[in-house]
């Protein structure tokens, strides 16, 4: 038969162990405690941009293939607002504007959105890119040297089987026709 004295001692020891465990858990560094991510959502409304505007505003117009996605990064802008961007490696196949970009060269293309350091950022109305996708891109380089697609989806054409497909189906055409129109706009024909 177990005495009440032993039951009390076991109860006290159990209470002490639970108390120590709880104290240890509440003093754990924050990196060990799962925190829900902070969700950032944004929408970018781009003005309507025709081929003339895209060609003029772009620092680069390239045909290339998305090679890989790099880890997303979290930054603060000059106003202290947090944002997440994701970089992609693009292997250049052909340069249509800016002879400093050579076929075979890899450029880094930045895109708002991604997950970094506990922040998830979703930006609507920006051009989505996929690994392995072959694209014609109108690219603007900002003062920090980052390359961005101009005008969201307007500045991105997916090149598939000789077709140049834009999210705005009215702008979709053949790859050859699109390249010729761009060259004509740039006075390269």
C-alpha cells in the first residue's frame, strides 16, 4: 500500500518539474518559438502601356529563359515600410535593346513578393514567372541596379512554339512579329 506521504512527495516533485519546464519554455529565445508569418498584401495598378511606351521606358529588352529562383529578401524602404522581393536568374538568349547585355549572359530579375524572415508578401498585378519559362521581357533597371519588369504583365511575353503570349490576349502575336515591331520602334530594321 502506498502511503499518503509518498503521494504528496510525488505530487510536489511533479509540480516542481512542470513549473521548471514551463519556465524554460517561456524563456526560450524567440527563434525556437513558432510565430505565424506576417502577411503583407499589395496591388499594383499599372497604366496602360503600348509597345511604344514599353520600348522607350525599358533599359533592356531581352529574350531569355528563367533559370532559377533565388531566396526572397526582406527590406525596408526609405519610409520604413517592409517589403519582400524575390530574384530570378534569367539567361539571355537575345538582346533587342542595350548592347551591354550579351547572349549567354545571366541577369538578375527582381519581382515583388515572396516569403522571407517571417514575412509573406503577395503582390497582385505583377508578372508571374516560372522556372524554365522562355520570355521576351521589357526591363527597367532602378537606381539600385535591380532589374524589374515594366508595367507588370504588360512587359512580359511568354514565348511558346513561335507565339508571343501576353496576359492581355489582344497583345498576343507571333514571336517574329513582336520582335520585328520592337526593332522597328527602336529603328533597328
